[in-house]
C-alpha cells in the first residue's frame, strides 16, 4: 500500500474496491489460462509433435511437474518413427 499513501483515504478505498471486481476476475481468468497452457496444452503439443502420447505426457505433467516433463520431452526428442517420417518428407 505504499503507493496509496499519497492518495486520500477515500480515493484509496475506491481503488481497492474497484480492483476486487473486474480486475480480480480478469486476473483469475489469466491465471487459469496460464495454468491450462502450462499443464495441458504445452506438454500435449510437444508430445504430439515428437510422436509421443499426448494424454500420457499430460498425466505425467499433472503427477510430477510441467518443468520436469518439458525437459524430459526436450531430452528424449522425437520417436524413431517420427524422425524417419520427417527425413522421408524432406
């Protein structure tokens, strides 16, 4: 509340009340979108792009950590079948 010290108490109360409604709801939606992206979309798309099971890697992400599974997917790389298909197409 260091920034509200220069503002009158009535104005500071108005600013806090305003933040609880709309900004709080938007903040919650942004946080949920980030969690969905981190725990569901990112590992699933990385796994699918590497020829691995999207559902399996999402479950691993939920059980362990998104950072561990993302690093594991980067280290493992594509499956042999996916790598061979990419070589044939290029």
